[in-house]
């Protein structure tokens, strides 16, 4: 029996609340159990120097944890310092870009800020899942205002954590499970069941090919469920194929 009574293949309660910001072009509060991340998408004219003159746009992300998102106060993070914060920011950016046709954006940039309000495991995967909703809303607004001619989103994308805990494969680890897991993995998967990124580490010893496949099956099923939750918000303008 897991700490919160879930089955090994069961997600925590997932809630996506769109349009939480008065100012951002797209916004979403994503909740995976007790983990809560605020995702805000900002559209800005212009692109990084290496894209100027290309006619292509850019999607990027910044991730951070608020000082009391954890059980004790942590120092306010700065992305420029590198390390975990920068690595997760890049992961979110790569994940979101993977489902966007940047040539349709013109020379415009979308910045997706993902701020962890409360952390209880799986913050990066929650940020990708909610960040996609914020991005979708922002791009729809660009289409409505005729800045772009069509919606440049190719597929839905979401992410989930899996692990081996006490010898069993389990889905969507809370912090207590994650901190004592034998294996910790994150899967980023699009709505065509194609993998965008797989991050995996054996915290103690190693894991087998069979265990890897078991975790992959759990993650693929779960991201399919997450796509359906995202679709409930975006379905009026973005069909799920």
C-alpha cells in the first residue's frame, strides 16, 4: 500500500485551472496532489539574436521554487546561477518547443514562467503539463488577434514521474516516495505516444530492462490521461488527435 493509498498505476488528483492571471497571455495553475505550480506564458515581439532574420519564433521557459514552497524556507533561486534550476528550465523549454511549429510564430517569442508554489514531488513534470496549457492559451490569443495565421501546435505534451519503490514500479511519486525510491525517472511524452525526453537515475544499485519497460508503460498510460485533462481546457480550439 502506498503512503496515500493509491494503486501503483494511479496518478495523484490532477487539477488544471486556466486563466489565473489578469496580465499573462496564457496562464494555468497545475496541481498534482499537494504539488502546485503557477505557469504564466508571456508573448513578446522579437527573438534571440541567433534567430533574427530567420522568420522563426522561439519558445523558452524559466522554472523556480518560491522560498516557502518546501517544508523549510529555502533561498530564493536565480536561474543565472545554473544547477538544478537551469537544468529544469531547459527541460521545460525543450519539451514545449517539441510540439510547436516555430516557423508559424514569425519572429515572436513566448516565455513560459513556471513557479512552484508548493512542492511535494514531481514539480518539473507538473510544470511541463501546466506549461503546455498556458502556452496553448497564449498561442490561441495570438491567432485571435491575427498576429499569426494559424495555431502552430503540433501535438499535446505532458510529463509524469515514475519510480521503483520497495521493489515495485509506481507512478507519480510524492516527495516521501521520491526521497526513498530506488529508481527515479521522468518521462515527457506527446499525444502520439512519442517520447521527447526520458530522465532516469538508479539511486541505489541498478534497474533491469524489464523494470524500465514497466515504468515506460505506466508513464505512457498516465500521459494519455493527462492529455485528456489538458484537452478539457483547450478543446474549443485545439483538437486532441
